[in-house]
């Protein structure tokens, strides 16, 4: 049984030892630079562990021995599920491992945005101590709109309540009991967009959620609203968001994800002062990374035992 870790997955010595006990192990510590390089890595693998690379139909079809893909992430979109199902390949993921990490990070982005922390840091490092350019906004009394009220979105709402924020929620599958516990009111999407001072996104990427926030939706938001996105970059129309940030329709955006990852150096978001940007690290605490790897490897174990778990649907 050949097991291939195709890109940079968090691995401690105990994880490597465990994988070696399961089969012939090959670890690549850096992501492939081209699809052809990725094909080469997976072509003789029985089991693939993937953290960042996209296993397209072409790549899956080229891996003639492939039986299982264990995704080192919550989302399933790193593998073409239709192509995998057609081949009888089991694809698993790691749900729920980073709830605290991502929720805390969303709040961190929000605080950095409304208090202009990145700009203030650069200011001081340049030797300027003038405080006047950095007037911020308080969260207390503001309205937070949570799009996607699963585990992460609900936890963000819970933390935001501690800041004295009012919470609006929108979800295809609402959880009234959890909403009552938090003090969150469910509304339709147009109402949430119209009434929220801050909007935070916590939805998976599907054809239905792609560009969920586009030019028309952004136009209905409050003037000076803030967007926080720690879910997937493509749930926002990036060009429409950039235009709104330039015009002042949006006062700030805190983004851990982009429509293209890694983003190109020419991405216009890099030229805007009213953004806080990070390289998809919301999940990345030591606790969450280890938890993710533990479950990711356990998914492999369960597959080999004939009882697959956490299978992508």
C-alpha cells in the first residue's frame, strides 16, 4: 500500500511513524508547481493525503491505482468528487477540527480592521507616533451579520455577543435552539445585508454560494460596512468588493481567503490600505493543526479497516 502526502501537511514525528506503519510512505513537503508535477506524485499512489493541491478529474483519472483521498481540511472541494465516485475512490475530510481557531481568527481580523492595527503598526515602525490618523470604531452596539451559522459561524456570534454586538444570522439550515442560546436572530439575506455593520462569512463553497456577495448584494449594504471572510474566497465577487473598498461603500475588509490562491502579485487588494490580508491561516493554531492531522490519519486507518469515516458526500 503506497501512501503519498502530496503537499505541505502538518506532520509531527508521531504522525510520520503512524503512516509508515500503514504502508510505503512518500512525503512531499512543498506543493507541486504544476499539474504535471502533481500527476507525477500521485500516479502510483494507493492513498493520497492532500492539504492544498486540487485533485482535478484529469489528475484523478491519471492515478490508476488510487483508492482513497484523505483531505487535510474541512472542505471537500480539493478533490473532484464526481470523478472520484465514478472510479470508486473514497474521499474523506476533517470536519470541525478548527472551530475555535477560525472563530477566534475572524474576530481578530475584525478588531484589526476597525482599529486600523496594521496601519498603526507600520506607522510606529517608521518612527511616527502621531495618534490622530487612527480613529477606530467600537464593536459594542454594532450589528454583526453571520452568513453561515454552523459550528464556526455560531462560535463567532457567541464571541461577538461578549463585545456587546447585536447578532443577525442567515443559513439555509437554521438552528433555532443554538440561535436562542447565543441571542442571534435569523433573517433573510437581504435583511442581513441591509442592517449589518459587519458581515462575516462562514459558508462552504458550492455552486449556490459562489459569488454569494456580488455587486448587487454589496450595493444593498450599509455605507461603511465591514466584510470579514475566513471561509472561501470565491463566495465573494472579488472585483465588486475591490470597487466597493475603493469607493468607500465598504470601509474595510479582513480577508484570510482569496478567489485565487495564492493570489497574483497584481491583485488590486494589495494596493488598498483599508484591507487586512493573511495567507489562509485562520485554521492554523498548533492545537487545530495537530487535531486535523490526527483525524486525517485516522480516516486512513478506518478506510483500511473497511469502515470509512468522514466521507465527503
